[in-house]
């Protein structure tokens, strides 16, 4: 499993999932982390990835859900939607491998008496995932299934941003994909935000939002 869109100013956060069965061949020739591939190459790889895996899923959390729940809970929601999509194909995962150090997929523990409540972590905003989660730093560079998940998520999210750009062409989402490129920020200063922007974020000055670690703009 991997996510894209974490550091964008507009558009959804998107989670891709690839489910493999034991004994699956190691990978797809030419597959790398989505950030290291051109947009055309990512699109070319998709049919091969779909043929390689047992199931796949892509889930999204909208800008409104990010604003309402917070980024981590929105990632969790998108991840659960990706798992649900894969399960409909008859191959839900038993264990999920996440890129990085932080397990954002598992439901956090319930607050103990006296703990301060954590916004966005109630059961309705954090659908349950009862399986195991393994985190691995730089998994998108060392694990074919995580790289494949990142490609599927990136292709799907790029398509969404290109379609949204037709309604708001002044923000340049067809090229910047909702990230904080100078032209995007200038358009925000001139025209203000749209319903596709993350309104709880600082949109016209750096840092971009509550989490400034993005996944690139290509």
C-alpha cells in the first residue's frame, strides 16, 4: 500500500493497494516508485500491473474529509476504501506493507480515561482494519508491490486532477496536480480557494499544510 497527494493543496489524498498471492513472480520489468517514472511510463505500466497482481484497489479521501478528519484519519479512510475495493475482487490482504515508519492505517487505541481526545480518530472516521501492518522505510524503492501501489494511486489521482482542471483552469491542476507550485499559489491569491482545496491548510504561504512532506508533482 502507498499513498499520493499527502502534500497537495487541492484534490484528494489517494491510496493504492496491490494484493499478491504467495509464489507470485518478483515484479514487472521497468517498475519503479511512481516518482521516478514519467507520467506516460506510469500509464503504460498499469495493464502489466493489473495482470501481475491478484487484486488491486484505489481509495480516495476528499478535501472536505481531510479538513473534517485531519490528514492521518483521511489517509486511513482512503486506505480502508482501497482494501474494500480489493476485497470485492476476492483477494483482501492478510498483511499490509506501508512505506515509511508510521502506521497510519491501523485504528488507534481508544483514549484512556483522562486522555485528551484526538480529533478525527473516532470509529466513523477511522474504519477498522484488523489485519497486520508492517512498515518499511523506503519500501517504495525496495518492494515491487509497494511501487506498484504507488503507480496505480498516482495514475488515478493524476486523472482526477486533470479532470478537475477543466472546471478551474486558472489553478493549473493539469500540470501541478494540486501541489503548491508558484502558479497555483498566485492563482489562490488572485481567485481564492475552490471547493477542491483543503481549506484547513495554509494555502498561500509555505509550509503548505499540516504535513509538508509531499510526493512530488510528476
